[in-house]
């Protein structure tokens, strides 16, 4: 595959990681779930976050799956963009 294509995929993964960060931050505000932008954010990230939440156990009341998914996405993104 070309280096430009892999860099583009890395860029897309990084943006998706930032969407998951925004989703995690929006969970701190319970009323935000009704906002149309937050609903779109959940629709975009649910295909990754729902299976991750099932696989990664919670620590007490804390769901660490967003943190793990973000770390994976950013590390893969960095490797793809580095070439």
C-alpha cells in the first residue's frame, strides 16, 4: 500500500480517537445525551465502544474501555502515519 494511503488511514483513526475522547467527556454531563450532536457522537462511536465495553471489565464503577480504545487507536495511527 502507498504511504499516503496509510497516512490517511492513520489520520482517520486519530480523528476517531478524538471522537471517543469527546464521548467520554460528554458522559460527565448526563443531560448532554439528549443533544443532537452528542447523539451523533454516540452513533458514530457505538460500533467500536459497545464491543469494547463488553470485552474490557469495569474497575468498580469506572469504565476504562474508552481509555484503552483511545490508546490503541492513537498508537496504530502513529505507526501508520510514521510509515
